[in-house]
């Protein structure tokens, strides 16, 4: 792949990896999950796991890394959603 393609790939990876960072920070601080969809986060986390598996299959460090970061932030939110809803 050429350098332009690599740069675009890394920028896209950074954007998708940090998309849940603000929501994660807000959810950790407030513990408010009333407006968050459990189903959406379950499906999103499953999708990220599958993208990581696909990255392993392709031997793509870039794909594995950025999807793992995205999964980490989404999984934090998912954990808090499940913890808050089972407590109530």
C-alpha cells in the first residue's frame, strides 16, 4: 500500500478507535446509562471482536490494534450498562 493509503488507514483507525472515548468518560463519571442501548453495545462489541479476528486472519496489526482500542472503550460502557441494570 502506498503512503497516502497508510495515512488514510491510520487516520480512519484513530477516529473509529476513539469515537467512544467521550461517552466512556461521561458514563464512568456519571454512571448514567438511561439513554444507552444495551443491544447496540452488545452488537458493536461483537462486531469489534469479529474485526479483530479478521485482522488476525489478515495479519493486520493496524486492524487488530484500532479495533481493540475501540472495543476497550465500548466494553467499558457495556459493562457499566449491564452492572447498573442488574443492580436495579
